[in-house]
C-alpha cells in the first residue's frame, strides 16, 4: 500500500513539463517502432544526450515512455503492410498480415492494442510489486553474489543467442576485452592504453553503443542502397476493440505471452525479440487453438505483442534492484542515471524513493498513452513510411554525432563512436550478434570488480562463492545454463557434420546408380 500511495502522490505532483515529456516520449517511441530499421534502443540512444540538461525525473520519464512505446509501434505496420518496424514484431506479422489479407485488419490492430496494454500493465505490476521485495533480499548480497549474478548474465547471453554459440562467444569476449582498456577500477592499474591519451580514460560504452546500433545500421543500409518510401498503403485504417467474450476466449494467449515476456525481460541478453519469438513458439505448441496459429489467428498476434511489451517490467527489476542492466535498452537508461550521478541498487529504494516512484508512475501513464495513441493515430503513422529511407538515415547520423559529443563534451567519444560503427558494420556483415558485445563491455568490468572485491574481503579464499547459500544457488543455476550451452554446441556441431557428410556422399551415390 505504501508503494501505491507513493505512486499516487507522484502522479499528483507531475507538472506540465513532465506530462509533456511523457507524451513526447510515447510519440518518439511509436515513431521509432513504426519506421523500419529504427528500434527503441536507437531511439533511447539518440535522446540520451538531451536528458543530461533535464531534471532527472523528467529525463527518466522521457526514456521510460520511449522504451515502452517502442515495443508496440511496429505492430501497426507489421499488421497492415507486412513491414515489421522492429525485430520483435516479426512473429506478429505472420498472423497479423494474414488477418489483413482476409479483411480483418481492424480486428488484428485491436488485438495488438489489447496485447500491448496487457503486457504494459503486467510490466507496471511487476515493477511496482516485485522490485521492492527483491531489493530487500538484495540487501543481503555481497560481492560474491553480485559476481555470480553477472557471470550468470553473461552466460545467459550466449544461451539465448540467435546465432551459433561460437559467434556469440566471440562477440562477448571482444566486448569484455574492450572493457579492460583504461584504468582498472580496484587497483588503478593502467591497461592497454598504448600511450594514447584517449584510451587512458577507457572506452565509454554509450558512444560505442551509438556507433554499433545507430551508425552501423546506417552504413549497412547505405551499402544495400537506401529504399524509397512505401507507396502502396491502405486508404482506410480502422481499429476494432474486441469484446468481453473474445477476451475470455483468448485470455490464455494473453497470459502466456505476458508470462514469457516478464520472465525473458529479467534474463540478461534476452529482451523483446527473444521474448516475442519464444511466445509465438509456445503458442504454436501449447495454445488451445495452436492449429490455427500461422493462418491468421488472433493468438498469433496476441502472444508475441504481449510478450514484447511485458519485457519492460522484467528488464527494470535487475536495473533498479541490482544496478545491472540486462538489455541494451536498460544499459542506455543506466547511462542516463549515471550522467546524473545516480547509481541504481538496493539502496535506491531507501535513499531516492521519489525517483523509483517516478519510474513506476511514468510506466503506468505511458502504457495508457501508448494504447490510446495506437488506437487513434494508426493512419498517420502508416503514412510515415512514405519518407525515403535516406532522409531518415541523415537525421540518425546528425543526432548520433551531436549525441556522442554531448555525452562528455569530448571529441574522443566521437572517434570511439565512429570506430565502433565500422566494427558494428563488419560484425553484422559476418553474422556476429551485437548484443553479446555490448553486454560484455558493460557487464565484464562489473564481474571483474566484484570478483576482486570478494577476494579481498575473503582473504583470497575462493570457497566464499560456494559457502554462501545465495551464491551457491546461483552457481547451480549457472552450471545449468552452461550445460545447456555445451549441449547446444555439440548438437550444432553434429548437425553441421551431418550436413557436410550428406553433401559429399550425394554425388557418389548418384554416380553409383548409373548403369555400367
């Protein structure tokens, strides 16, 4: 009740500027979701520098609104035009566009809005009622527990990789290696600066992320040739809200999508894309109408959309409670908080409860605004696809360079961003995932710092990791994830070997089959 009272007091204290920030954030989030190639991570990165000059509550509210709305905006174009604005909307188009082809576009848009609202409310409930109790438990965590949590997160990034374990591991190790550049946090040792002043201060992950996600994408699109605007668009765009009987019929899909999204949001490296694909797969396997999924079923729209939006709640738990970002989006929000000298963690609930209540209240308001905006502004957002891609790319480049410089008013960050843009381009060309590299650069230094601190506190006794109950339990979970990784690597190797054997034996068999 104290939490709800705090949220209510925060809502009544919202001034016009903060309400404007929420509306603007929802609009930006919906726009970056609608326009193909732009994601909510890119949207957060582009507005990050502007939050530095804002009061912290307004800046955080703006980023929360962009984050939650960005998980929904792309649903509109995925349903109507078979164009997913963001990767997490790809599963949604398989059934959403089929419904449009059958003349049920209004129904599909209505279900997408309902699923986004349900996922958003689940995210708000999770942050509101689970964060504080978990923070109470986290107060008992020491450096050993934090170290194992970070290592578990790094391993989870590999387990949930969409590509091969080897490529995910390579990207992760590159990220961790780049994080070792500069002054070491515990003893102050300078590492890998090569006498270059820029590298002595280390590589800031924020301009690196701008380069990888924003500029790297622009380079990819430039190499492929920018596309023009989408000309063939529907002239009538309507949204039909489902009735109570339909809601009861599809309640199972909603609950499964929300459950998958809430869980995946809390898993480092998973995020909205993994959650939406997984929710679609779950619906296709265990749903009551699973035989209809893929043929234009509302369940195929509901589950991935609810999961995508629900990940926001799960992602905020480790950020607020542990100060550990579990996704690229929460890493950007962490950067915004650090720019204001705010370090998230268990103590934030006691030391800065107003900020926590602002996050909760902003999340609630953003969910409502996002749903209303999606219901009322579908047609104008579809028209945005007429903008040629080259114009959008020019705006991205402009904001990226302005933002990289504004983070610390340093040209060094501009150079770092440019270098990482080239790195991101080649990684994407060769099929290496970006998320492991980014999370390796962010979580790697945390793992090192917590490990060294645990060793100092225990007089170099490694058994501290297994003698503490919480740490030991987390190690068991880590072993489980590691076992899954080994199993998947062996399975992939066998499949590759089998495919290679089949390709070499096929010509021989066809030769033997010929008459002598």
